[in-house]
C-alpha cells in the first residue's frame, strides 16, 4: 500500500481500533499512542498499542476517513502450533492469512476454502462438491456438530468469491475473514492435535499414575 504525502499534514484523532494483535494473537481495542496524521484528505495514519498488559505490542496503522482499518504493520502473524498438521495444508492456510494481511479478501476467502478442500482430501472425504465432502468428513470423525456447521458456512464464503458475477464477491470483509481464519485454526487443532494431546496425557498418566491407581 503506497500513500503519498504532501505538506502540510493535519492532525486528526482516528480513535481506537478493533483488531487481532499480530504479536500475541488476542483480539482487543487498540488505543492511539500519539496523534494521527490526516493525509490526502483520505487516510488516517497513526500508531496503536495492544491492550494486553503482557504484550503491549506496537502497530502502525492506516484507517479510512470513517475510522475503518485499512492496513497495519506488522501484518497479522497467526500463532498456530503446526504439530501434526500436514505441511501442504499449513502452506495453503498460510497463504490465506497472508492474503488477508494484504487486504486481498477475495483471494484469502478462496484460499480458506482450498484449505478445507485439502483437509477433506487428506482425510479421504469424497463427494461431488465441497459441501458433500464436508458431510462425508463428518461421518469419518467425532468432532462437535458446531464445527461442521461453521465449516459449511466457510465453504460458502469461498464459493461466492469464485463467481465473479456474484454481488457477494465485493462484500467479503476483513472482519468476516478474521472469524473464518479463527475458526479454521480451531478446526485444524480439533482434527489434527486433540488426539495427540490425549495420547500425551495418557503417556503421562502411565508414567505418573494417581495414588488411587497404585492400590
Ligand atoms: Zn498483543
């Protein structure tokens, strides 16, 4: 994103912003730490601070004149433990996150749907389209219904983006993708990591049995 600035630049108060911290991953209200600058009668440029007391990460931000967040630096860095998740799925999901950070929302939505398609493929879920494959995946796993309901919604998000004639194409928002990315992380964790955590816990119990299990 390039913004050209000609003097004199006026001061403005863009107010706090809601976003997810690229450092700690928490969602919060980021307050300004200095006065914002109003550029080209169009952009508000400033600095914000993560509200998390243990983080206090610093962001450079660009807002539109209504105070909507257009850009921030550093980009969002999703803190996802990649253990047990297939590398090809991580790669596709990383692309979705990178596209989102660069405000390429349609591309991000398409990559999120592709992540879901790769999950179905890796788990051997079959069907004529993504929706049927998701239903088939549900029969092969023991994950909560809510996760699959949300997965259904996500597959529609990408589907709209694929059809250029659809009006919903232009309506994919940063906030919608925030939720989509958060949900995809939960789904990846549930599918690839819960069982390994359970195995670890069982191993520990064998190693350090409870007192009543010794008698
Ligand atoms: Zn933070």
